[in-house]
């Protein structure tokens, strides 16, 4: 089966959630999934929920979870770049997964964890049969151009604007 490149971007909520939903659907169809997180690190409700599917869904976190709106440290940059390099090597050596999600890879580029060219290199070495999903706001126009499917989540209204913080099970 031919794989396609999806980009889920925009300032609205739901990009990672959509990618995880697709991952669950793929696992339900017997596909092997790899979810790679570049910003988040640690335990999140969605990651905890995937544990029973561990034989079909693998999660690798290359984010250290220490910055969201601040400047990344050299350790943050190193972890993200090492993670992206590992995924590139996996793809170049013929990976045994059907779907790869690069969660928050667009944000990683925007924050300077790795550059657009490094992300494009990974996209370009994707085996034809691998479905690839890249999430995160601020997708580079070159990544969008390469994509077969682009979904933009647009924030129309969000309770965060009224002071509601992230809630376990809903936003985290």
C-alpha cells in the first residue's frame, strides 16, 4: 500500500489528538505505528492510554518537556536532533512500521530544535509504503508543499482565553 504525507497544523486544538486517533485506527487494522514526540517528555494521558496497544504502537519521546514557550537549551536541541537522526536512519534502513507520527515536528523547527532542511531530509527518505504524519503549528511552506494532505486546525474560540488551564484527560 502506498503511504502518504499528512500535515496537521494551525493554531487550533486537536493536531496531536487527530494523529493519535489515526494511530489507533491504524493499530486496529493491524498496522504498526511509531509516534515520535519532539517537544513533550514524560507522562501524558494520551500516552498512558496507548500502553495496552504497545505491541502495535510504540512511542518515543525526544522532547525533554522543559520548555514550551521559552528558549530550548543545548540539551533540548541535542535530544531533538538525535531523535530526528534516528528516525532518518530507521527510514533509510527499511523500517518495519506502517505509520510514523512526528508529533510537534513543525514546532521543533519553529523553536530551532532542528531546521526545515533536516525535516525535509526525513520526509524525502520515507519509504513509499510508510504513511507519515507531521503535527504542530507554524508548518513551513516547504513542508506543506511536499504534503499530500494538509489539515489546518483553526482556533475560533477556546476556554483558555477565559483563564481555563489545561485539564488532565482533556488537554493533557
